[in-house]
């Protein structure tokens, strides 16, 4: 049976339970061999993270320590210049030519997929798994000028179908969505407030030891 690898990107500035709980649920629901958390080095369409690449890697590694199936992938941190998902998938495809790759994105990101760099190439490199809130219903995506035809051709409802091919399918996965914001956590830390239960204790230890965000 071919390996199935998930890819979940973000700035993770800092990583928190709003990232980690959906990651665990997607890995379990799709029976992924592993889910790689890929911190962005230089975001293409947003301000740079406040924490350094090394600090964000340290926080992520602390967060996934002992968590089955979650790994930290530093390939975007090592890349020079803006980071694009299509280039990350090309790199992973080269390293894992026979694996099924699964790019995990949120509903908001999927709704703007046609604005992504070389977005039409993404389904040829990986399956797209769209994480959404429980009870979500189609909000016009199937009528979208660009995404509609893609969904009609590639949407599937069978998890097993994702492992049958290396790429090309779109799967919608409900996840627990926690209303936690990295922006809010940074503001609390800057104000000297307690951020317990918003992110793992090990991550808080890294933040305190390295005096990140204060």
C-alpha cells in the first residue's frame, strides 16, 4: 500500500491548539502515515512573522514532541525568497515519487485557491483536503468560475480513494475549529498576560526561555 503524506503549512507564529487539534483530527481521519507541519520561511502575501525561523521551528518541535504522526518539515525555512505551496509540493514529490501527497488547507484558503501562485498545478502534485467546521454546507463553491469545474471533476467522498492515486482528488474533512488566534496570543504575551490552555505548555516554555514576543 503506498505511503500517504499530509502537508499542513502556516507561519505558526506561534503554533497553538487551533493548528494542532485539526492537524491531529485530519491525520487520524485520513489515516495518514504522517502529517508534516511546514512553517513558512518568507510569506509571499503577508507581513513576515515576528518570531525568527529558528524560534518558530523550536516552538513547533516542542509542540509535536510525543504526538504520534506529526512531524516538523523545515524545507520552506531553508528556502530563499518567498514560499509558494506549489514549490513545496514539487520538492516533496521529488523526494517521495510514489507516495500519495495530501495538501491540507482551510476553507477560507480553498475559496481563494485561484489566486495562488501556479494554482492549476496543485492538483497534479497532491490531493487537496479542505478542513472545515462541522455542519458546513456548500457556499457556492460548485458555482465558482474556476473552482466549480475543478470540484465537479475531482471531488470525492471516499477516504480510501485518496490512497489509490498519488494526487488529483479533493476531499472535504470536518474538524474541530477552535477560535484561537496567533495575533491574539502575541498581544497577550506582549501585555504580560497568561496564555495557558491556548497553546501547549512546552511551547510556552520555549517562548519564555527565548523571550519571544515580549
